[in-house]
């Protein structure tokens, strides 16, 4: 998701990558803009999106596809979730986010979707050559279908979605072409003759103004982020932590041979927090 960070280091930064989300910020799914030619898809697995059965246009009743573990302890079986776009949710909305990886085979495009919360791919079961239901077993069989196309002729998503159906790529040469359909609450099926239209949506921007909100993205242990293209990301390879410095705080003691120093009040990014006394910092941001 994109999180706009303001009043930090006297400039605004964009936190990119929808993997960084927290249910602390909103209970309604933060569905942003539809991916289009002007709002380009990042299909390299680095950014996550909502998969929405929207019939062409987002509405309060549009259905959003999610996934979670049927049993969090065993993690042997998956369960699909379906919510309307305006439904309040309880818990982490990573369950409704999917990273996208594209494949280009001679101008024909297919896409794989990996659920952020579970790390599992959207998969259709190959039952003796019949693709008619979603796979929930983990691990999935090697011959199950994990690649999909937006349109029978497999155009790139941004160049035009043809009829808008989300097809199982391995069935496009067959007489009965299989497409996905959200049929009922928490039910997604693969079947022929469907008319359901799917689109991808980004995560809506929201503003974070303090270190507590930033650290909540990673349960106060820090976070990773990306910066818009063309700007060097000095923290791109590691985890950073936001630390709030109160006004009037001074460090160092001349008796210890350390010249006293201070920083203006504000929120700072740190790449490491060595052991020591942090009692002068805001309690929530140590």
C-alpha cells in the first residue's frame, strides 16, 4: 500500500509496496484506484493489489477476493474470503491483498497472484484434467493451474482486458474455457460460461504523521519501504525504525568526554538502535 508520510525529516516520502499494511489504520478495505494504462501495474511481485469482481466499475457491492488459513496452526488448508467493497472487516486486510507476477510468452500474457497474508498462490485444482474448483490444499499439486489471463486472447492487463473475464490460462485452447467467478459469500469457483468481470485495484493512500503509526506497520519492530522511482532509497535493503525526539532533549556529558548535542524535535528514521538509555524519548517510540 502507499502510505504518505508527512512532517518527517521535514519532507514527504511515499511508502510503496502494499505488503506494508496494518489493520490499525482502517477497518474498511482501503481500495484505491483501478489499475489502468495511466495507473500502471507493477507485475514483478513487489506490489500488492486487490482483486475485485466489479463488473467493470467499482461499487459498494463489488466483491473483493481474499484468502486465509482454514486452521492457522496446521496451515494445511486454505479458505477463501469474499467481502463487499464497503464492508467493515475485522483483522488484517493483508488477507485481501495479492502480489502480481506476469509472464510474457510471445506477446501472450499470464499472471500469477500470491496472497500476502498466507504466501499462497491463487490456484485452480486439476482434478483428472478437469478444472472446476479452487484448490485449498497445501501444498498444491504441480499440475494445478496457477496462471490466469484477463481475456481469452491473453492481452497485457493494461493494453485492454478484452472481455474482462479472468481465465485459467491452461484451458484457453480447449472448447470449454474456464474463468473465475465469485458465486456467493466466501465461494469462488472456476467454470464455463461466466460473465463476471474482474479488475485490479491499488491500495488507497493514507497519511501517517507520527512514529507510532509507522511502527505499527510492523508491530513496533520496524518497517521496510520503497521510494518513488528516480529517488535513491538508502533504506531499501534493511529494516528501519521511526523514533520520535522530544523538544529540548540533549545527549552527551562533558564529564564523560562527550560534547553535548541535540536534534530538533521531530520523527527520525534509524537503521540501528544500539543498547543504551532511551528514557528521554517518547515512551511509545523507543
